[in-house]
C-alpha cells in the first residue's frame, strides 16, 4: 500500500500533505517514546498511588463499618441482657414487696385483733366491776330500806347488825325467788 502512495506522490510530482515523510515518522516516534516514558515515569505512579489510596480508604471504611456493626451488635446483646436482668430483678422486687405487704397486713390484722380482744376484755372487766359495784350498792341500799321497812312493820328497832343482815338476806332471797318465778 505504501507503493501505491509513493506512486501517487511520484505521479503528482509534488510533496503530498497526506503521506508523511520518513523523517517526520522518525521524529514522531521519538517524541511519542519520550512522552510515553515521561508519562510512565511521572504520571502513572501518581495515578497508581491515588488508586491505591482510594482502594485502601474504601477497604478501611468497609472494615471500620464492619467493626462498628459488630460492636453495635455486641452492645445490643449486652443491653438486651441487662434489660432482661433488670426486668427479672424488678419482678423479684415486686414479688418481695407483695409478700412483705401481705405479711404487714397480716401482722396489722393480728395486732388489731389482739388490741380489740384486749379492749373487749378490759371493757367486760370494767362492766363486771361496775355491775358488781352497783349490785353491792343496791344490796346495801335495799338492806337499809328493808331494815327501815321491817322496823316499821314489826314495830321494833332493827339496829342490831346481825339481825339486820338476816332480814336483808331473807328479803333478797325472797326477791330472787319472785323474779325467778316470774320468768
């Protein structure tokens, strides 16, 4: 094919701008080789370093992300375990409080029952004492009234203590027998 270009160029007799001269080809090859070597020596290492730095940054970011993911999962497991432990402990405390509350209520109930029994017993004793006192007072008054009445009926004085006691006792026994007969 070069021959056809040479023939065409020779046929025209002039220098053709389309077909390069051998000197131009040599100068172009030398310039291309120098440019290639310069680019290979200076620019390619910088591109390779930038590519390596970017790859390392991406790889390091991925590793850091994976590490952070593992730490987050571990923290989640730890927090979940702590939460479960806290829930169990709070349930235990609630149960203890419920049991303790029931014990306190039972103690208060027993104390109140004892206090009520003590108050009731004291009231019964006081009532019995007052009843006995009233009965003694009544017997004494009835005795003096009966003695006065018997003195009027019999017409003699019953100032003697022994005689007075017999009359009072007889009168009271008659009263008791009459009250039992009415029932």
